[in-house]
C-alpha cells in the first residue's frame, strides 16, 4: 500500500465543500479543513504509486473549487 498526504488550495469559501466531496472518493482515508497556506489536507492510499497518481489526477483534481494540489507520498525510512 502507498499512502500520501494531498495538500489542497481552494477558492475562497470552498474548503468545506471540497473536503466533503473528496472524503467520498474511494481510497481517501481522511479529508479535513485546515488553516494556513493550504485549505484542505487529505490522507489517501492506493495499491501502487501509479494508482495513487491516477486517483489524484482523475478524481481529486476534478473536484470543483480546487485551485492547486501538492501530493506528498509517505516514506518509511
């Protein structure tokens, strides 16, 4: 399993609706509104890095109200 944190910037006032919509995507473990330079932080998992990438591009980035994403894969050193 590959896990990642997805940091999301949204349009003003859209953080809650973005988090709610993303939380329904298969593979998303949590989606929470936060304060700071990002508006929503998502923890997601997939079987492979490629599958994770497809989830982000095909599902997450298409959610209305998102302006930018940054995907940070979890590593175990």
